[in-house]
């Protein structure tokens, strides 16, 4: 099991560096491969008045410092085709947001960079629909390395549900499959113009996904999530991450005993 983790949005240089340092230490202690994740732009906010982050120029500069200082591989989102090449100069993994997971030009521009492309499965998509997203990447770059991330499916208004069978289905497509435990507990647009959520449900959903079998785990982590500019209700507290990952390691090891 590898881990993708970091604050949802880059809110400032020092917070990002402090979070990266703590995550690196915990992952070293637990022998977990860490990909540091944070977004320079939250382009799909519920309200136009919500903060979007520091922007691409400042964000990439901060992520480059994380990479240089800690030696961590970097994952961050891209929202437009024109962002892919400059972001790929810093990031090791380009992430396609769930709402954009059918966007052909964006998928193909990301694949052409030669970086890993992590595609978040759209809340509106069936697991088998992801074969089309993989094909679009491979049409642009036959050697494209693609990851698939499950993050819940729309269930009525303002709620998500996780179909654990989608993890099994998507692993059949020959790509590493990741479970995004924090976005899966979102309650989209449920709190008067902002997205709600329930971080207390992150550990049980994480345990369920690990029991089914996944290649990677995605957790957004913040030192003070209640005051985060984005996903305040579902980000994991940095102070809790060691205990959560200790659980994850145990469940991952148990799942591997029964996977052969």
C-alpha cells in the first residue's frame, strides 16, 4: 500500500512544509511510500466567493520546495490542458479531478507529459466507464502510466455512497487502484454554499476498502481541518494520522494474506 496525503489546498508555505515533514516522519516509521498531495487551485468550489488557493505559480514553487527539501514525489491537480506541461516540471503525478474525468483533451495532455496520471472516478460514472478514460490516455501515449481513484458516487442530493465492488472492477483494468477515504465522506454542497462531510467515517471506510484490496490510499490531512479553506469537514487531523495509518498497515497486511 502506498499513500497519497497532504492538505486539500495549499494555504501557505509554512503550513505545507510542516505537514510534509510530519507526514514523512510517520510514513518512514511505518514503512509507507508517501506521495505528497496538495492543490494550488480549487477550481470547482461550490461558491464563487470561496477561496481557491494560492494559484499555480506560487503553488508550484511551494511544491517544488517540498520535493527538494524532503525528497518526496509530488501529486497535484490539473484543470486545463495548458496546465499539464508546466505542472509536470514539478509534479510526478498529474491528478485529473473527478468532475473532469471524461475530458478528452485534459486526459491526453496529461498523458503526453510522461508523468503518472491519476484519474479520480467521476461521482457520476460507473467503474467500467473508466476504461474509456484509460483508453484516452493510452491513445495519446501508449506507455502512459495510469492510476484510478475511487471517491464515492452521487446518491441523491448532497450525499455520496461507496460501492466497494468498484474497487474490484477497476483492478481488472490493469491499473493501480486507490481509495480516496476523505472525499468519499463528503456531503456535496450541503452546508449553505459549502461542502460538508463527516471525517469520523474515514477510518471505517478505509478499513473496508483495504479489506477488499487496493494498491494505494488517499487521505487529505490538515493541521487544523476545521479552519481549512477547503474540505474542512472531511480532512483528517494531522495529529490523528499515525493512528489511522497504523490501522491501515494492519488491514493491508491482513488483506494480502487472503489475496493469493
